[in-house]
C-alpha cells in the first residue's frame, strides 16, 4: 500500500505474527508495511489516520468493528490477533517481541533440521499456537528422540510427535481453521 511502512515487520499492525508466517518465510510477502507486495488493507488505512499507533491494541478504540470475528478462521498462519495483543499487553510489547524472536529462532531450527519438504506450514502453525515454554520443551524432547545423525525424515517424525504431544496437553489441534466453502 502506497506510503504505508512500518519499522517492525515481524509483528503486524493487526496482531499477526509475520515472523512465523510461511508466506513471509518463503519470500512471498514482505510483512505488514514492508513495501512492495502489500495489499490494500483497511486496518493499515485506519492506522495512517491515527499517526503514532504502531499496533491496533494501542488505539483507544480497540477492539473496533474490524476485529469482529477476526480470529474465527485462519489464512496462511493462525489468526490469533486478539490473543497475541492480550499477551503483548500482559508482558509488555518488548517482552512479546522478545518471545516472538525466540519463537522465530525455534521455527528456523525446525525448518533447517526437520523439514522433510512437507512440514513448513505445520511448523509455522505449531510455533504460533504453542507457548514458548512448550516449544522449548518440545524441541528438547525432539532432540532426545532423534539425536544428531538421524535422517531428516526421522527428525521430522520426532518433531511432529513432540509438538503434537505438547499441543495435546492443552487440547490444541495443530491445524489451520479454514473457512467452510460456500455451497
């Protein structure tokens, strides 16, 4: 979108974790406010009218009508904007961005060490949905299940098992919530 840019391209204006998105990781999207490739966005237009607002949760009118049902369905990554904002408010923006950076490091580790060519979206979803402590424990467990020297396929199986087990403890399903197709 013309004249719309942001300093932080890892955490979007609307609350998506761009650093954990397969579209951004694949180079198909620059991230919210990253220049070329950004689509016209009503939330970005709104923020331009409210100079100084870096994230919607900082606006006195948040959550506004733009957030009604926003977390109901996912696109390329889980739509947990309201949850992400609540976490950022609870631990502070700096703390949230530090957690996001650590999650990004974990995701890169999974993609470099355990991606058998079929797991990118799964890993992005898992890293978005699980808490940082759960991810740390899952990676530690994965490493113990498939130590150095195992094949990528074995590493992928160990990673999937460790992440799914972590999700099961909290009753989380590691898949995107897709909008039902219209009949």
